[in-house]
C-alpha cells in the first residue's frame, strides 16, 4: 500500500529529469565534436567554484585544494 502512495512522487521526479536531461542529450547527438559543450560546462563549474571560494569566510583555501585536485600536475623542466 505504501508503495502506491510514493509512486506518483517517483514518476514526477523521473519526468522532471527527462525534461531537463533529454533535450540537451538530443541536442548534442548530431554534434560529433563536443569540445564547445565541455568547455562551457567547465567554464560554468570553475566560475561557480571561484565565486564560492572567494566568498568563503575561511579564505580561498578550499578553492585552491579543489584546483590542485582537478588540474594535472605541472612539471617544470627548467633547471
């Protein structure tokens, strides 16, 4: 009985996900080169992280930690 009560809620959640995800997935199918889409997503994420990091009352240390975790290490060959 309880399952039937929650079924409409689950259906609503799935429908909302379909409305948000399917259009972007379908729009990207004809594009073989997704470089532009990935660059836009990356830019959006970095902007969000920088804004949150700079507003953090403890300072930008979490942002610096995140950047160190996501960027590849840079090795200098200079002597």
